[in-house]
C-alpha cells in the first residue's frame, strides 16, 4: 500500500516514438527514448513489451519493479489492443508484484507532460499532432465535447485548461476512420489533421512522412504561392482538409527534383500551418481566463510557428515542452500517476532537458579502452583545449552529463563548431551530418548576450530548449555566417550557468577568447541515426563520420 509522499512512478509512452520516465516524487530521476538504446530511429514501444527503456530507468535508479508505486501507460493507438497490456510486460511482471497500473489517452498525456513541467499553477493547454487516441479511449469529459458523431474518430487537436492537478478538456477535433494521412500508390497523400498536412508534404518532397523538420528548413527558400484555403478551411469551428493540393502532385519525383516547385510547396504548407495554429491559440485565449499557455504534440516542434505563437498569441507566458513529440508523453504518464497518488502539484518547472543517465568516469574509460583506431589526450584544462580546437576549425563532439529526452541537442550530446566559419555549414552537412545542403544549424548563445545578437521584439529573450526562431541582428550576421539561415534567422538555444553547467562555461570562455558568445550546435548523430546515448555510441559516430574529435570529461578522443 502506498504511503510515501515521494512515490516511485514509471510512465511509459507506448507510441511510434516510445520512451519511459521514472519519477521519485516530483523529481525526474531519469527518462529515455527507446531509439537511443536500440539504435533504430522512432522505435515503437508496446505496453506489453519487451522494451529497453523501462529497464534502463530502473537500473539507473537502483530499484526493482516491485518497488514501484504505480505504472502508467500513455497509448498512441487503441488501449484495448492486447499488445498494450502492461501487465504482460515480462520485465515489470506487474501481476506478481501487484503494482497498480492505469492507462491514459494520448493527447491527455501530451497535455499533462506540458502542464506538469511548466511550473504554472494554471494554464491554457494546446495539443496538436498527426493523430492520437480513438474516441473509444477518451475520458468521459473529452467524449462529451464531440460536436458530431464520426465513424472511428481519432483525436488530432485538443484544447484543455489545467489547474492544480486537474485537466479540464475544452475542445476536441477528430479525424474520421483515423485517416490523418492517407497514402496513395503514387503521388501526394491526402490528410485529415494538421500533423498529417505537414507529413503529406514531407512524404511528397522527401519520400518520408516523418521528415517534417526538412520541410520547415526548406520553406524559407520558397514563396507561399498556394493559398491556405487550398489546404484547409475552418467552418463552424471545425477544420475541413482539402484535396486540392494533393491533386496537383500525382507523381513520385523527390527532392532535389522540382526544386523551385518544392520550395514553394514547403513555404505554402508552413503558411497554412501557422494560420491554423494562430486560429487555435485564439480559440484558447477566448475560452481560458489565463495568461499562461502550454503547448505539446509533434507539431509543437515547428519552431517557426512557435515564434508567432510567442509573439502574437496574447498569452503572457508560453511554455513549449522540449520533448513535445511522443517521447514526452512518458513524462505525462508519470505525472498522472504521481498526482493520482499525492493529489499535489508542486509546480516544479523543467529548466533543462537532460533526463538521461549520467555515465561514470569508469564507464567512459572502459568505452575508450575497448575502442580501436583512436588516440586519447588527457587534458588538464579541457575547456581551454576544446576552445583551441574549435578556433582551429575542428568539428568537436561534446559528450557531457545526461542525454536530452527531446529531439534537440542542448549541450549534452552535441556536435560543436565555430560559427564564424563561412564554410562550416557546407562541411558539416556534407562531411559529418551527411544531409541536404539547405538544412540550417542552430546557435547556442549565452542568455545574457542574446539581446545583442537576436531580435526578440519585446518578448523575453529566452529559448532554453531550441524551440524558437528569431532574426539574427542584421549588423551581426556576417560575424556568425554558419548559424544564419537563408532568411536571416536562427533557431537558438539560450544557455545559463544554473541550467547548463559546463556547456555554459565552454560558451563563456569561447566568448572571452573570440568576442562571439555563440557556438554552432547540432545533434551528435549522422542522418538516419538516433542521437548518441552512450560513450561507445559517441566513439562509433566519431569513427564513422567527419568529426575531428570527441570530448569526454577531461579526455579528448581523436581518430588514430
């Protein structure tokens, strides 16, 4: 029987981007995406297992499954699917250990993940993605909001109001028969959600519906020549998705074919998405007497649209969950369990996305000892030595602390480069990341210097999770060409001493030496692979790419 005010709660995201999160009271002890462990991108977790993430979490905490006070699963899909029955998981062995379990629907988990980690006592909450749970899995309150009966409806947009430990659903949008994305034998897919809209364009241009980030990066190269109304219209507060644009693309030619046409298609779908999102935050503003907005769901990774929400929504404070995609619902599931047990929201804000386990010096040393074709330099001043390498034009892997749960590298699993190099973007895309030349790289900047380099237009100059896109000041762009996108913007991360530790110190010392408080920061991986998790992963990435070296604690590893 539960009696501790700091219970152990395991949350599992059973989705196409599976993850697990372990809480001890309101403290996130550890959280991890399944893909980081199995090394296959977007690896799905089923509640019935087996999966690697739950064991990783319990192992790091040093506890056994029978010590858990509750397990909560957030399901993307049908919760009645026997593959999601957590009681069948062979590792957790729920029935033998008599651990209480429950399941929550997908958008509810997204909403909880954002609200529980926002630090707000109350907030309006927006969730937007491709598709979440079917109507049959809705809470009673959610079900009562359906404006019309649809055949096999699945949630695509949800509006909530959060207060204390309660979520009050305000509005639900669903797609009939779960057809958020309807693929064809040839040509562009039809779509039935905002996430589907963007995925259809990603599939048409790049051959993969999951490459939404590439579409966002390509959009500034084009013009929004296709009207918003060719994609979507809103009538009586219901979204109607059109087939006009898919009917124009009845072929399977992929990028870089049709370069100009695809640049304009990307720009047009970005404009349509922004239009829809601004409509939705306006709806929330009208329905919620709150100055706070929380936002999650896969669409919340669109940093360009996020910037418009921050500047134009009318909400005083906007919190966007760093693991906004499906891995973040593991946090929502865990907090749901915590609040069921304690009935208390401590309003503890997530200030740094570093939820993975920390690897000890002995583990790092063992990984280095086992690797072939490397040489190791022991450093007595590793930050100074790293800065010298960066200034010498080297491309550096930076491995420090616990890994990020979300998809953005924030200084724990990062590839770093001197932003003053005019050729850095081309070299990184071609030699290291092995990806398309148009894709931009992000600036990490000291928070106290951000106003001197970016235009924030009277909004607060903070972006701790790299989920904003701001204009680089015109008179500064020539100083940092490697991080300036074609439209003069950068998707920035602001760095503080309190949240970012050694990464802040590295940036500060680089600023002292160069007069530039910015480093180019991209994720520690190559295209098609998950971000590295372990020291062994990092060394493998070093050896298989154009990276020059990798920094671990006080050791710098080079190729032989």
